[in-house]
C-alpha cells in the first residue's frame, strides 16, 4: 500500500515573509474543535469545489496557513491583503495543497 503524506508548501507574502501551508486531517479536526469552524468550513468548501474560483483561494490558503502554524501571526484579513495577486502562483499552490503526495 502506498503511503500518503501531507505536503508542506511555502508562500511568500507581499510583506516579504514566507509562510508555511499544509492541509491534513489532524490539524483540521484540531482547528474545528478549537473555535476555527468558520475557517475550516471555508477551506473544505474549496476542496469540494468542482471549479477553481480564484477569489475563494484566500480561504483555502488561510485554512492551510492555520493548519501549519499553531500560533498564527496574521488574521484572515491581514493574510488576504498580503497574498500576491499572481494567478499562476495561486493556481499552482491550490493544486499542491489539494493533491496528496504518495510515497
């Protein structure tokens, strides 16, 4: 059986800070149980979307940011304002975050 692992991805924000992003069940469940239901629901909605809506990508990216960072430095509004407006980068990052890596 192939082992499926979560990938860690990086995104350099407009303020020059590089943040780590990931999606995994353990962190999603932890966040959902600790007052982050709204963010988890928004991120999961993106995973279930049939088409990529670039205006919804910040929701998935913020959810992945929360999964990777136990003490986030940015609110959703701050984080969203700092995401580079580069559709190619956003599309690639979306693909990486929503596809499991097999080993």
